[in-house]
C-alpha cells in the first residue's frame, strides 16, 4: 500500500496494543518523516519520538487513551508553519497506515515546555505544534472510505468549470482528510486548472481552535498533493493576492494549487 491508497482506508485509532515496535520500524518512521519535502521551504522542524512512559513528563492534561508511541512535532514559528506541520504529519499518518499501524492526532495535549529537549538546532527557535499517537491497533486498522463521516462533496467543493477526472480525484481525496473534531474547515473552489482553498470562518471559535484549523488545512493539502503525485499531475502551490484581498463573508482565502 502506498500513501495514496492509504488515504482511502485510513481512520483514527484510539485503542492500542501497548507493545513495542521493532527498532527498524521506528527508524523507518523517523527516516520517512525527515525525508518529506516541506510545503513551504525554509521552515525548520524537529520530531521527537516519545514512549508512553515519559509522555506525562513532557505533557500536562488528561490523555483519553494510551498509545505505545507519540511523535511530537516542533517547528520554527514562521508564516505558514502550522499548515506545513499538518502537511508533514498527515503524510506520516498515511505512512503508518500503509505499514498497518494506527495513529491519532492529539490536538489538546499541552506541553510542559513549548521547546524540545536535546534539540539538534537552537531550540529557542522551535515551538510545539502537534502530536501523533501511534502503534499497533487493538482492532481493525482500516476502514472503507464510504464509512468515513464526512460532509457531502457539494458542501466542501464548488466546480466553476468542467474539470478533468484527475482533479476530481484530488478533491475526493481532500474530502477524506481528518480534522480536529472532524470540523472539515476546508472549502474548495475549482476553476480550470486551479483549486483555490478557503478556510471556513467560525465566529464562535478563536485562539487555539482557530490555529488548529490551519493544521487541518495542511492535512487537506497533504491529501491533495499526495493524490496529484500519484496521478502524475504537476502542481505548484501559489498565494493569489487578487483573491486574498477580497473579504469573504463565510471563508478566509488560504492558498491555491495550480495544475500543469
Ligand atoms: C489537528 C487534529 C487534532 C485532533 N485531536 C484529537 C484529540 O485530541 N483527541 C482525539 O481523540 N482525536 C483527535 N483528532 C482526531 C479527529 O477527531 C478525527 O480525525 C476526526 O474525527 C475524523 O475521524 P477519522 O480520522 O477516523 O476519519 C484530531 C484530529 C486532527 C486532525
């Protein structure tokens, strides 16, 4: 199974066998994580692998479940860093799915220290972003995509012109992206060879929850770009000033994907 195939069978796993994974598997995960090209160049990130026994030392708050491992992502706090983090972490989640391992994002975990310990770079430049719990699932690790609870395609995407089958597949993959509390904040406008990505505004949510939405958008971008790669569609992400200057009532413009 490759990352693209994993998109259509991945689900969140919250019950784990508390048994260790082989060192080669753990090393494979870290190698994969460090090999993923970033969404935005020039943002330093660092991964820390933690076992359940030391998660309490690093994080406060209640853990609703236990997992044998936690992959913690720290990033340089620069424009686009949350989106970049979601984009990277989702590809790791898909890699774990392809290896028959379960995973679950932990959006509510609060680090005792916002900076990584024993950092490879200057830790003062890095901030905690998100954690992915993972390990062998207690039960089924796969789910067919028709069982995923998601908004209908028409609610998240508008097609302003006739588009190719490849672009439709990309949008279907985007629809399946996981999000914090399954909020699915992405709204896509597809026109010719461009997909414009917007984020749904929520006047009742502010602060942390709004920040999490940018991680969600990065996750959605991972599904779009992994699918483009699988279908041999050349893509580039662009930020269009003419769209971002328009004030939309319900959505904020985030980014566009241009297909060649
Ligand atoms: C950024 C982010 C944070 C999340 N935080 C939590 C969490 O703290 N606890 C939890 O049980 N699930 C968490 N989830 C999992 C979502 O609830 C889940 O992805 C969503 O309900 C869709 O379900 P699915 O992944 O099985 O398709 C999080 C997901 C994302 C993307």
